[in-house]
């Protein structure tokens, strides 16, 4: 009888166990957390370095002095010069961005050294050196951010250390003394351009940009002297060109 009872209990237990198990709550493993990056915020101060190429296109007009009696020979009374040269540009920049929605407003200043200059004889007795020794800008930036990609336009002031010099060796040859007309030194102009910047991480960004710059016409006076007579010449020139460069920035307190 005991065997019969135990057998019946086993059969009932096997029959009801699945039904009871179906009514119990099912435990599942928690879902793995999903990692999401917060939208990039361009607001903040930054500093960096840049490198690229610059062109310097200089055009000028001028006149040479006359002979001892004030006469002027037709081949050397006046001259014009036009010279284009390129060079390497190496420099640094400082700036600040403020982001509102997808729009980014900023200001940036930069200064770089360049070797974009050349020299040569423009006419029979005229020697000219043209070019650019340094270039800097102070610009506003207006951009639109696609998260970590910033596309922007920019414009403002340009300032450059020009090296435009005209020397007249008219009539006196090597024995004379010459004072060149100097359209050199620091001058102020304007610049416009555009660029794109990408945030590698919270602090480091890379950029590529192109700028056009222009400086107004300036004038200078040159003299030649034989020790007896002194003759005066002059020139008027302007310089403009393009900048293409890449840069690396470090943003302080990046979020």
C-alpha cells in the first residue's frame, strides 16, 4: 500500500509542477547599459598652432629721377612692377567660442612668420624687393556645429610686416649713394575666409581654413646722390594674397 501511495504522489507531483512553475515570476538578466555621448559644446577658450602656405602679390608704380639738368630719359622715367611669390607660414592662435544652439560665435587672433618675398631689377636702374615677412589677423568667426564638426566663416583685420623696397641707382652707378623708398614695416588691412574644425575629443580639435588678405596702397621716396646733385624718385605699391593652412587647438575646460 505504501508503494502505491508513493507512486500516486509522484505522478501528481509530475503533473502539477509545470503548471505551478508557469505561475511563478520569471527572472531575467538586467539589460546592459547603453553608452551615449553628450552633444559636444564648443564654448570656451582655446590656443594652438598652425602651418601652411601664403602667397604675396605685390604691384607698384613709381618714377625715377631725371638727369643733372632735370631731363628724363624715356626708358627710365617711370616704372611699374608686379611680383607674385609664395612661402611657408608658421604661427599660433588664441580664441574664444560661445555656442547657442547649433550656432557658434567666436573671436580669434593669430600671428605667423613667413618667407614669402623676392627681389630683382624692375628696370635699367631700379632694384625692388617685394614680399611679406610676417602676417597676423584679428577676426570674428560665425559657425554652425554638427555636433563635433564646426563649419564657419570668418573676417576682420589683417596686419603684416611688408618688405617692399625700391632703390634707384640712376646715373651714378656704383659710386653713388642711394636711399631706398620703403613701403615696408607693419601695415593694417582686411581679411575674409572660411574653414572647418573637428573635435577629436573634449579638449583637442583640428582645423583647416583659407583666407584672403589685402593691404592698402602705400608710398615711399627714394633718392640718389653723386655728392654734387641729389635726385628723388618714388613708388606706390600694394600687397594682397591667399593663406591656406591647418591647425591644432587645445580647448581649456572642454566638456
